[in-house]
């Protein structure tokens, strides 16, 4: 497009941005989230040309979303819009020089870090033991003892698990951040027992093959797939309440246990797939913990958590 061409519509720009995300190796979940949320919350703008979007209306839409859907989602939708606009601006010379999302005052939000208190872990273990679904029981323990993000845990396939003489390792090919953030970590012996149980029991649980999923279930059409949601809720007095801590609280709990076990921060970053130091810290930038070293760390952390849970 040159300066004389009409500006693309927001819908066209979303398509360009999705293709760019695929080229970068972003996960299917990331693409689905962006497309779905923009269609839901900016659907009335998809047919509009980008050069017709005004700063004031963008700011007002952010305020409307904040009041109706909450500060986190409002911020995310505006970040998505900004990214889509920037992708279009790289292709189209005729767009205004300033992204209209500049008008948005983003909500100040902080993710609360809430590890499960050690004195509450035995009660957590009791509630997990009471879950009627054995796959979901094992998934809760898997989340706690690996510190994985929910999606990374729920979508593990048998091809991602490698069994060696030293112990099992787990590979996540498309974690948060896409293929460039792929990682492999060892798992503790307690997790190896859990994985062996799932491999032995999944067929019986489903009545057929697990189709390669470590934590399988059936979708609404009866097809075998991975567990769609790790959160556990119950209906109490006619409303849904959280029955177990969220997967991210279990991740916080793993990180806190690692700290109390004396795990080096660089080792914890590697186990949790957080970015390791780069050029800003010359010495730390050379360090990349080995799988063998991390195995000892994750074993200590898992042992600590199992002991605190009283099982």
C-alpha cells in the first residue's frame, strides 16, 4: 500500500498480525486469544479503516472495557489493538504516524503472588484426594511439583516425556513466548511415579487410547483431548466458588518452596522458564544450568512440598 491507497480495515490488519504471529512461532492458544478477544470486544470496529480510529474513542473503549470486563482484560485488548496497528503500519505507508492507543491510560495492575501457606497444604492435599476424577487429581500434583504454567501442564504429550537412566525430563515445545522459548527440564521422582501411573491408567480411565495426552479427557463431542481447564470450582449456595487454589498459585508455591530450599535464583529461572540473564549481567550471562544439576534442585523442592503437604 502507498500513501494514495485506502487504509486497511481493522479486520484486515488483524489477519496480517495473525500471520506475523504464526511466522514468529507463537502458540495456537495465543492466536486464538487475540482473534477471539478482538472480535468480542472490538467487533464493531473490524470493518472500519484504521485511519478512521480516533484517539478519544480508543481511550473511551478502554474505559468502557475496564468498567465492564475488568482492568486486566481492558489493558490486554488495547495492547492487542496496538500490536495489530503496528503490524499494519509497517506495511502501509499511508497510516497516521501515531498509534491511536497512545491515548489510553493503562490500568495499574499487579498480579498478586499468593503461595499456598505451608499450614494449608495438608488441607489442599485432602481436597485433591477427594476429587472424583483421577486425571484431575494427578494434574493438581503435577502443577505443584513442577511449577509449570497451566497450559504447559495440561497439554503435555507422551512424546514430550523422555525417560533416561538418570530420570525423566519434560520438554515443552511451545510455551508462553512461542517456539523460541522452548525448554526441557528434569522432573522429580514423585512426578515420575505420577507419569507412570497415568501411562498405566489412562486407557482404563478413558476406555480407549489416550491419543498421546498425559492428562486426557473428552470434549463435548466425545473426542479424546487434553484437560481444558485446571481450575477446580464448586457450586455453593447457587454460585460458583473456587475449590482449590489456582494453577498460578501453585506455581507461586513451587517458587516459594524453591527459595526456602536454597535454590539459586538462576536455577529457579531455568526450572520455571523465566528469561535467564543476557548481556546486562556479563557473568550471569555465561551460566546455563545443566539438566543434571537441575534434577537435584527439583528433587529437593518436590520433597519439601510433599513433606509440607503431609503425604
